[in-house]
C-alpha cells in the first residue's frame, strides 16, 4: 500500500523538532511546524534560515533552492494546523501525559489515514498507541541529534502497528538519506538502550570520585575512538532527559546498570541539566553554548607538584605485539630501550617486527629514514631480564595471567636497581597483587597502553594504595615525553575504558540473545546513531571473544553486579572455539588468510 507523505507536521520545535523539520523541508516536503511557544517557533524559523544560508555559502544549495526550502516551512501555535498532514511527528517532552494528550487531540483533527509518529527515545510506543482511536497508525520514528547530520532513524513498531505504516515511514526515512533500522518496542530501543547504560556507568564512576570528568571523557575518546566523552555527551543530551530514559529502562529491565546514578537526579533537580542550562558536569560560556569554561573542578597546573624520577633507559619485557609496540614508542621518543624476551630468538623476532613497523612509517611519510635508523639503534634485544640491571623504568607486557606477571615482577625485583620504576600493562588484573610480589610495592604502578601502542594516544596510569607519589609523577612525565595522554585511575577492575566498554558490549550480546535485533542492525545503530567507529560485534570479533569473556568475568567478580554476568552466548562461542577474526569465526565468519 503506497501512502503519500507530501505534507508532514512536526509537533514540538525544540532542537530535535527543528532539526527534523529542516531535513523534511530540504527533501521537498511541505512542513507544518507546531509549537505553543511563539519564541520556539521563531527560533526554529531562524535556525532554518541560518542553516540554509550556510548551505548556500558552501555551495550545497542555490539561492533559489534556499527560497523554496524556506517557503515549505510554516509555523503555527496549535494542533489544528495538522489537519492536512499525512504524517505527524511529535517531539514534545518525554512524558506519557503530554504525548498522550497530543495523540488524543490529533485523533479529532487529522484524517483517519494519517500516520502518527512519536519521536520518543524512552517511552513505550504501545502505551502511547493505546490512547489513540486508531492505534494501528501509531509508530515510533526516532531520529538522532543533530537530525540533519545523523544518519540513523529507528523505526519502532508496536504489536498494534499496521504494516503499511511501517513501510511508509521506512520508505520516507530512506528518501531523506537516512538509514532506517527496524526495532521492537522497548525502552531505549537499540542505540539508546546500549548508549544510556554506558553513560549511566560513567556518571557513577565520576560520582564515586574514581576519576575526574576530564580523564573519563579523554579515556573514552582516545581509547575507543568515540566522538565525545560520556559526561560531555550527557551534557549535550540533557541530564534530565538522560535520567528520564534511564528511569524508563530500569522500570522494564530492573537491571541495576540502568538505575539512574544519584548524581543525575541531583543535577537535574538543581536545574543543572547540561549545555541547555549552561551547566551540568561541565560549565559552559552561556546557556546553549558548546564552549566549556573553567570552573572550580577544572584541573590546574600545580607548581608544587612532586617531581618525578629521572628516566633515561627503559626495559620492556615481552615479545608480542604490545611489547614490540611499546618498545617502538619509547625508542622513537629518544629513550635507550632494552627489549627482553624468553630467549634471544624471540627478542630478535620482536625487534624485527619493530623494524618493519618503522619501515611502514617511513613509506607513509610519517618518519624519516634517519629517525627510523636512530630508533632502531636505540633498541637492544635481550634474551633475559638480567639485561634490565641499569634501566630506570621497566614495563612488562606479557600474558594477562596474574601468576605469570607476579613471577616476572619477582624477577624484576631482584634484577632492577633500587629506585627503578616497575610498571605493568595489565588491562584487568589488580596492580596491587602484582606489586606485592616485590619487596618494593611503592615503586610499582599500572601503565596501561592501548593496542596498537604506536598509534593509540591513551595510557591509563593506575596507582595502588602503595604507589609512591614520585613514581606516579614519573610515569605521567614519561607519558608526556612519548606523546601519550595519561589519565589517572584507581586500582580496580577494568580501570576506566574496559569498565565502561565491556558492559556495553555484553548488553549488545544480550540483545541478540533475546532476538530483539540482528547483529547488523545493532552494529549499524551504534555507528550511525552513536558515532562509534565500529559496531559492538565488529569490535568483539577484533578484540577476541576469549579476551572479552575474561574481562567480563573479572568485572563481574569484582563488582558482583548480576548485570555484569557474561552473556551466555559469549560463553558458548568461546567454548566452541569461535574467538573472532583470529580464528576465522566469531559473531561473524571471516575469510582465512
């Protein structure tokens, strides 16, 4: 059944409604903008005027096309203006009472064949549809902010929605240049269902004073390639909106990961709702401004900070990809590096891997031949940890096994000179348990590089309760020298990145287990709706399902939260030997090399 959607009404001309109206008008639709606030209507018209003017300056629209777009957008104060619309999209505040009132009034105004779409990202479409005289025409059409730029539209069907309505809205989304993803009716749908749990955990992490807001945001941007940190994103979304979404999710799931962090309530009730109010987790230049300004929580340079120890020579223990990458980072920064492995042959192989990496950098114009030769000359391959006798900093990058690391640190304790800093690159094990394998736990610290170490800018600096202040200062200074961004965090499972990343990945697996959405739709939703560089299943297959399962188990063991229990599907795949790209099969199958 072909349902024409030439005239479309948008009810609610806030940021999202204005963005949707712009997308529709620029695609050739007659758009009826409705808002009871004259000021909101004026702002919407001004926003469309400004955005189309920018498009003309950038050569994306002609003046004539711009005039046509502006002529297609009309604003009105009341719902009666929607009488001629074939589709009405409401984006009023996230409240059942407000949205249900809109639908009840529209029933008496629009044609019986008109489609009523809700832009909710948290409320039940079925419950909203039940208030309509024609529930079969009610559907969810969830755009993402900013609507003109974001490609994802979640098309949400209830058990009452008629197939022609779904087909018409899906076709419309495609005609707008969007990627529609069909999802069922549950709070958060796909993208927000995964995103808001992650944002909530970040808020809880901040509230517990585990890490600063700046370090949490930097860790997720630099460690995961995300366009925004979670706390900055909460400010953009609106802390009150995030709290509403989480409340709806928790009501259905009863998963503690969805129970809104108390800090969200405190900020909301204080009116500190993020960018729109000028203050949330951060402070902004003005209400609605994206410019962050310093406040009482902004880190300041401390002239009386503890001085670090002198580091001229660095030892790297291990022969794998991570060890080679870390050794390369230090050598390129000018440090003398000893790369020690279990046997001279393995050490030589690791150095050869570094030589190939440096050669690729030269071929790509990122490194001069002279710099390549200098870096390689600074690396000494050794078949024993005895070669670490004169290093000032020893960094281990061996297997993620507590017993193996403890044994290695026991050896470092005997080999390394007094005052040498001993660092572990563990991503999930307790640093203090490794430190206790030595007679000098005050000299031990976590220095978690990310893979591939030469490319990734983040280093999580993990202090234990025993780590000396000058050891912490030393590692932060060294990070600056090797052009890495250090973030401080305490010694608990997952540190910052893995503690926030892996529950999100685990929840994506649970969605598939529950047959709520497909692998492809979930990956598409997170890339298109969240700006993620990879979808969760693409990332799981790259990381390795065995590695992911091990981290999930560590998180579940430490925090004892039922919501962190590894998804059974992940356990089954690992048991079957389907570990991701490295085995040719994980959540997807890959061609063997």
